């Protein structure tokens, strides 16, 4: 790939776009899996568009498939408006617990919202070529969706094993693509017209835990608001409703996990203690999945290095903190601006 110089400090946005149009501004975009951290993908797209880049191909997995699909369908603004308004209680209300042994939760409420945005859109009709990645448990291999219903492709890609129920398609049992390929670089390698391949890994490993607040500017109000929400410092009435909802989820989750077998002699414990421990098991599944994805993403990057790699530490928030959209979007844009500034250094006199 050819490196191009870009002034980002003195040029107007129009001038930047003009330089890019002359230098080459076509981007192949890879959006990785990582649950709520995938909101950072929205900020990445914002930064690219602000500088005049044209996304000509997208490959996405899990949350990356969702954001990439919504963007390719031209509905990213509507989706951003919706998720940015979700608070902690709103997110909890979107979770629909199920008795299905193949997953603790459905995704019906989220998919209903996506259906209102995307309708019956087909992948082959999108303005931007899109590949979403799922995993077939039967054949133990990746499945690439490059045509067919967009909603179905997204739903299959976000089905975290054991957490969200899988999609049955023919004789395939489809779950989250992050199980095998959390950062699907290969599908866009064939985008030969791209001037730059940019990958976004939102499960990046760091030697020490990194918080979202430490990465964002000190004056970022959204970071402070997000931290307060995560700490449970919202108003008392909302907390009462939340606690009641969580109690119900814990009880259901406890019963679900009880079917997996009694480990370590829990018979003497009360129902409440068993429920707390089983809720912890669900957390453990998510954390284990994050660790596996982080390791796999490193191998993908080593095998097929992108021109620009943007890494969001997996410790910035848990995979299911979907009430922190605003600050995660801000983080994505900030990291992308920093990466592009390094890739296109500003020359003296520009």
C-alpha cells in the first residue's frame, strides 16, 4: 500500500478531502467482535468519513458485523441515535431470557429494532460490499455471508455460544464468528482497489488493565457519566427496578446452569447463593470468550497485517456494557484520528 501525506491541522475538511481524492482514499474496513466495545466501530467510521475516506469493502464479525451491516445499509445515524440514548435500565429491558439450553438469552428485542431500520435488505443490494462471519458448530468452520438477508447474517454472527441462542440454517448451527475468526481480514484482502486496509480489534490484550476513563480526555463528560452508570450511582428508583430485574435474571440463569450438572457439592447452599454463583458462571463464559478472541485476533493480525491496526483494550469495559455507547464511540474516533495522524504524518510547511 502506498503511504500518502495528509495535513490534519491546517487544512479545512474540504481541502483534506481534495488531497485524499488525489492521493487515494479507498479503504477496506475490518470490524472485529467484542460485544459493547464494538460501539467504537461507529467512531472509527466517523473519523474516516470526516477525513474524506471512502469505505469500499467491509468485513465484520459479531458486533462488527452489526455495525458494518447497518453502515453499509445507510442506517448508521439512526442506529447511533438509538444506542446513544440507552441507559443501564434500557439495556436490561432489551435482554430476553430463555429456557433454551443452547443459550441463556434470545436477541429478539434487539433484532426487532434492527428490522425496523433494515427491513428485508439483502447483502448483495448494499451500497458497500459486506462480509459477515459466523461459525458453524456442526462442521466446525467459518461461514461467510456475502449474500442473502442482512438481518439473518447479523443474527448468526452475534450468537455468543451459550449466551445467545444460535441460528439454525439448514443443517448448520450458527454461532458467533468470533469463536474462530474475531477479526476477519481475509474477506477484504481481495479488495484490490483499496488504497488502505484498516482493521479494528476491540478485544486487544494489554499488559495491565486499561480503563475507558483513562483513555478519554479528562474533560469528557460522557466518560464520567458512563463511569457513574457502571458504578450503579444512578437515581434510587431506577436502581430498585434494575435490582428487581437482575434478581429475575439470576434466578432464571441459575436454573439454566443447574441443568449443566452440580459442581463441587452445592446442594447445601441456599437458592440465593446458588443464583449468585450461577450468574458468575455466565460472566465467566463472557470473559473466557473475550480472552480467546483476543488471542485469535493477534494471530490474524500476524498472518495478514493490515496497513492500520486500531486496538481497543478489552479491559475498557465488559462485553455487555451496552449503556456506554457515547464514550465508546468517542474512543473509537479518538484512536482512529491518532492512527491516521501517524499513518499520514504532517510535513512542516503543510
